[in-house]
């Protein structure tokens, strides 16, 4: 496990270091999608280099990308200082869309080009090499030092824009966007757009939710980035999931947990201050949700009802109650047959794999027999699944009236009473 | 604009009159080459072999593309509307074609019409287990069998047969020309297949890992055994656990060959190759996917050359 994950983990650490800090600025300025726009502008630069006859991985292509990024940075710095009647986010969105479309037009002529350009934006954190991590660490170290040196004017522009506007700090703004563009383009190449965006925005958001001081936000963001990187990488290994997507979803889950915890704390606070009546809003929402699920079950018994599936799988008696005396043994037998069949199928497939890999010898005839046996076993398992599904549908037809309607009625009545009480008080 | 409209009408007119290949198709000859639209560059190459100068062929999709991201241009739509014949790979290889056909909205391009040719009908498909059975093995892409059948050169015999029949139905006057072209092509094909088979003979039974499941037909023809795919679902990167298991297994069982494609992620290919000790080789899946692979036979020349070089070095 370690041999696959330690280089990605180091890469995540490097990303956390610089992106959390830049994310604070991005969030304070309200230019959330500027990273996507700059990455796309760099990709357009590479597409133009490709059109001019340079290979995509060449040094010339890199300088093209850098030049385009700097031009983009200049544009963003300018569009901020002028008091324009449109929000800067509009300009960022337009730059993103137009440069993405222009890149498509530029590489349209060459069938080999478009696939490679696409790969510039879909890096994969899992396959990052130690050399790439070193280069990034050096580059980001230098940029970090630069930002430490110019922290005063840049922080002022981000967190106190009115004062900054009076002192004409436009050049510092350009330096900010230029270095930011350099960081984002380099990161996107190895980690992909989604991951870079998450490292930039989520830690800064959580930091802003929890504390007001810049140092505090930075500390929270770094701790979060470290924890989520570790959790995401281990989770991706343990649950056998794609790494980048797992880290991004871990970020999202963590943010949701923090938001829920903050909401719960606010609720507890208001219960203490104003008594149980402040829970009424929550009660109405829960009742309405219960009523709605009941109504859906009554109206569309054959649709997907995941909550009921989940209940039935953890407590099978919930379904058994709704089956007739004749159906119950069928359900039990099919379940057992399905478990047996699935195990057998797994064993046979493992055997087939061994034959393919050459770790088990088998004659041609045996191999063919194995293939046919697998196919017929598969059909039987599919048949058992179908029986269970039919039984479930029959149960649902009965649950519709005995479960769906009562739930709908209870939920509706609860919501009605709670809202009425509120009006009365 | 009026000119374009007239062209459309002109091109469509004989089609209405010639459902059974009647006299209207004879007038086709007088008007120059039969216009054919294919969905892939490989089919374009094969139609050109059979039709030579009697056909004008265009492929809707470029050589290397993602099947879900093909964007057809307005000019291509017009040429499809004017075309006498649409040739497609079939199965679920062209998910984008349904929308294109809906916007062209021409009843000629449907199953059963002489203007529509689905070459998969001529082929014995691989990996065509029933969808129901495969459904519980997880997501899989090729529900109707693996569609990369043009990568077995012997299948070109069946495909060109179907193409020659379709062209002859639309232009009966050229039937002999098409048959003679096809015979010449098959002669070259047979000689080449013999040469390729000989070149690959020392490596029969070699086990290989592929990045995408595009090579079962190619492998069966030349005696390679494909044991696993790095990215079973295109576009979804493999998880670290499956990558670790795969490379460990490759090292353990001595699998020395990794077959990639130009669109495969270079970082992923490098990583699997380094960790497993296998040699990676980039094969071209379609005519035009590489400057060297200019026509159908050249496609296999390039692939066999790259493969034998890699196999010789991997030994």
C-alpha cells in the first residue's frame, strides 16, 4: 500500500501548503473560479504552441503556456481596478468559456492533438512521480517566499479592498494573479482541475466558517488539508476507489460535517435561549419529509425507495410481514440460493482469472466447459435476483397502503399541526 | 444557400426513386462518384479500397476520439444528407450517431434500407455474453459485444464483402469494378496477414495487459492472451488498490507486455510499466491515428512492427 501512496501523499502536502494560502485570497476576493479560468488559458497557450509546430511536452509549449497565463493575469488585475458595472466573476467565466472553446477550434485540425490537450486538464494524483513532486516543491517554495515578502500589499488588496484602491496597488495585484496562475497551471497538470479547485476553496471555506483571523484560517486550512489528504488516500486504497475523486468527496463530506455541527450548535444555543419552541422549524421539515416519502411510496410503489431497501436489508422482517404465507419460503430459498450461487460464481471467476494469467493449467476443452458453466451459473443467479425482485414488488404493492398512506398522513398531520401552532403563538 | 438547397434536393431525389436500386441509381454513375459517409476512419479506408475513384468518402469521427465526445460539424451534416450510403461500426460504438441521425432525420439511414450499412452484422463478435449476466460484474461498456472488430485484419474480408454488396446495389453499373477492387485488396490483405502472422509467430501465447479493452480481436488473430485491462471503464482512473494488485500480479506471473493507445494517460502507463517491469507499447487503434498508419494495411504494419520490436526487447 505504502509504495503506491507515499508519493501522492507528498504531492498532496505540497498542494496543501500553497493552495490553502492562495485560497484565502481567492475566497476573500470572491473570484472563486479564477483557477479554472487560468488553467484553461494556459491550455489554450499550449494548443497555440501545438498549432505553431511545437510538441505538447516541449519547452516551447511551456513558454507559450506561461505567456498566455501572464496575459490572463494581466486581464484579471485590470478588470479589478476599474470600477466596472459587471462583477469580476462574469469576466472570469467569460475568459474560461472563450479560451476553452478557442482551444477546441485550434486543435480541431489535428486528430492527435485534442486528446493530449485534454490530458493537460485531467492530471491524476495517483500517478505523480517523485521528480514532479520535487519540482513542484521547489517552485512553490519560491512562490511562497515571494508571497511572504509581499504579504502586506497583497493581503490589503484581498481583505481591505477600499483602502487598497486609494493607494493604487494594481501592480501587486498583477503579481498575485501571475504567481497564482503559475501555481494553478502547474498543479492542474499533475492533480487535475477538480482536486486543485478543492484544495483551493474547501480549506479556506472551513477556515472562514470557524475563525476570523488570517493566521487562524491558515492553520485550520493546513490541518484540514493534511487530514483530508491522508483520509482520502487511505480511503481510496481501502475502498478501492479512484484517488482524486475520493479526496474531493472527502473534502465535501468534511465541509458538510462542519456545517452540520455549526448548525447543531446554533440550534442548541437557541433552545437554551428560547426553549423547545425553536425546534419547531426542524420539526416541520422532518414531518414534511416523512409525509413526502410516504406519499411517494403510495403513489409510485415500483419506483426506487432506497430508504425502504436499506431498512429491509438491515431488518428483513419488515418485508416478511408484507409477504403471504406462500411467498415467505420462496423468498427465503431464493436468498439462500443467491448467496450460494454468488459465492460459486466468484470461485469460478477466480479460477478463470488464474487460467488467463497462466497460474493454473487447463486443457482447451476444460476451459470451454468452464466458460459455459460460468455463463449458465450467471443466468441462474440472475434468475434468483429476478424472483427476489418480483417478491419485493409484490410486497411494495401492499406496503403502498399499509406503510405509504399512514406515513403520508402522519407526516402531513405533524407538519400541519406544527405550522398552525406557530401561527397561534 | 440556394445552391446548397438544390444540391440537397438533387442528392435526395434519386434516393426516393431507387429503394430497389432501379433506374434512378444508373443516373448516379453519370453524376460522378458515389458519396459515402462512414462513422470511422477505418471504415473510410475500407470503403475507399473497394470503391477507389468511384466513391467519395468522408468519416464523421476523427481517427482518435472519445466515443462520447464526437462533435459533428455543419458541413458534415450537409454531406451526410447528400450521401448515398452511411456505413457504421454498429453495436454501441457510436453513441453520438443517434443524435446526428435524428437531426438529419432521413428515413434512408435506418436498418433495412439499402443506404444504411451496419458492418457488425457480418462479424462473429467477442465478449458478447448476455447483458443480464454481465450486469452483476459491475459497470461495463460493451453491452453488445466488443466493437473493435476491425482490428482483426481477417474481418476486413467480411466487412469489404458487405461494403461491395452495398455499393453494387446503389451503382449496379460498377459492380464489376467493385468486385475487382475488392479482389485486389484481398490479395494484398492475405499476403500481409501471412507476413504479420509469421512476424508474430515466435511470440504466440504471450500474455499481455491492455490499458483499454480495444484489442481482443487483434490478440486472438495474432495469438496474444490478454489477461487484464488497466482501465476497465474508460475515463475512470483505476484505484490504487486495483493498480497495486495488477502490477503485483504482472510481476508474479511474468507478464512483460503492456499495450497502450495514443489517448492513454502517459503517467498511468509509465507507472504500470515501471512497477510491473513490463514493456509498454503504444498501438494505433484506427487508420490515421498516427502519420504512419495512412491506410488499413499500413495500420497493421505499424502495429505489428511496434509490437514485435517491444516483444523482442521484452524477452
